[in-house]
C-alpha cells in the first residue's frame, strides 16, 4: 500500500517541461506537472498560495513548507497522511472483524471493521452506513 513512484508517462511529460519528477511519488509528480501548466489550462484563474491553515497542518506533520505551492503541498500532505495510515495499519495489525474505538464528532464509539481499502487504507465499519475511519484515528479494542 505504499505510494507508487512517478510513472514513465509523468517522467516524459515532466522532462518536456524541464522538470525532474523521477524521485517523486505519482501524486507529487502530478502536482508538479499541474503546477507547471496551470496557467495554460486555467488562464482565467489565479494561482493560490498556501494558506495559513495548510502551513500549520503541514508543520504539525513535520513537513517543510518553505518552497511548495498549494497544489504541491496538498499532494505532499496526502502522501504523508497515507504513510501514517500505512504505518498505523501495520502497527495495529488491523483486519476485517477487529473492533476499534473511534472518537468521531466528540463521541467515543466501538465499531467492527468490515473491510480495509487496499488503495488508501480506509477502514470501513459494519452497520456504519458508509461510516469509516483512517487507521491513524483508531485504537484497537482488545477483548
């Protein structure tokens, strides 16, 4: 469930734009390419810089925000959150049928995991009517 490195098509497109995305994940490579062509795709839209909230959240995740645009920083944050969720999933050893404690909307609840997304690690709960949580947001209930 690790993020894939930039793919050949991204590397080729980036090369034409004088960008090096060979060490980036697919999502960061996509953000760098979009950032490079943003004005051509959206000529009437203004590029937005990073927001104060985005900076604070990134810093809480130990992400350096000194050089990133909003588009790129969003991809970096998404990759970091994915990394944290993969680590939590492995550490907790979660699988379908396990019970977890969540604190959603200020209320602690126990749910049984019905499935775990292989794409993004999202936990889905039995009887939750679409309710779920991220592995980094739960505590495994033992017994």
